[in-house]
C-alpha cells in the first residue's frame, strides 16, 4: 500500500506551515507593512459604513480601534517605508479620520479622535 492517502489526509487536515514560511520569507517588509495598512483601511471603511452596504456593518467603536491601529502603524513605520508608499496611506488615514468625525454623534475634541495621538488634530 502506498503512503499517498495518509499524505492527502495530512494536507487536508491543516496548512503547510513550512511552505507558508518560505512564501512570507520572500516578501519584502515594505510589502507586508503596506498590505497590513490597506487591510486596516478597508476594515475601518466597512466599520464606518463607507461601503455599498452602508450602515449594515457600521460600528464606530470598532472603527475607532482600526483607525487608531492604522495611525500607529503608519507612525511607527514612517522611516521604514518610502514616501511613495506612505503618502497615499496617510491620505487614506486622514480621510478615515474625517469620516469618523463626521459619523460620530458625540464629537471628539480636536486631538482626541482615533489616531490623532499620532497624526495631530484633525479638523472637519
């Protein structure tokens, strides 16, 4: 009898972590940082109700956390990624911060909104 069925069962049971490690090892750090930032931006947009579904997934508490995490990531990685990557991410962050301010029923004081600890006050 061959070992093929057992190997197939192992493959179906879980991911191949060695292969995943090799794949991620080939990705430059800048790409990982930008990918994480884009994922945070996308999730924040959904939680702010900025998608086609609108208010269906709107959750400002969750949006605050995501925007704050995005701002922290961009602040921490500012010297590591080029302005080619950083500029559009900062623009997207500012748009999300303004959208949060607009969506909030109770306005944060300037400098107290999500991520403003890292970016400075957002007025709007």
